[in-house]
């Protein structure tokens, strides 16, 4: 498994647009053959902070995801909403 945890902080005025665009991206991403899980979480104490949990069968599936139309549309929709650059952490299973 290839796990990616993306930490995002958006501008306060962009929270709803970020959430909507990311949920739309997640809806399409879950249909990709190499996607095991794709979820969005919002921090309870700070609603401008989000965590995107992406689990792929292999690193190559993540690379394919980044070429999809829905991912590219998401990037275009959210880039101007960011309060700081997104930070991704790559993880893998231990078995």
C-alpha cells in the first residue's frame, strides 16, 4: 500500500469552496482502480485545517491519479484558496 496524508490550511473565506472541491475530487478518485481509500477530514478546533487521506495500491497508482482530469481540476480550484502550501507525507504499510 502507498499512503499519502496531505495537510492543508486554507484561507477562512475559502473553507466552503475548498471542502466542496475536495469532496468532488474524492468522489471521482474513489472510482479509480488503484485507489483503496480517499477521505477528507476537517480539524474540529480550526476549520481552516484539513487532512486528506489517500491510500493507493501502489505508488504508480498515485502517479496515475495526479494525471486525471478531476485531480487537475481540483488543483486549479484550490490553489488560490491556500493559506500556506499543502504538505504531503508518504507512508507505507509494514507487512
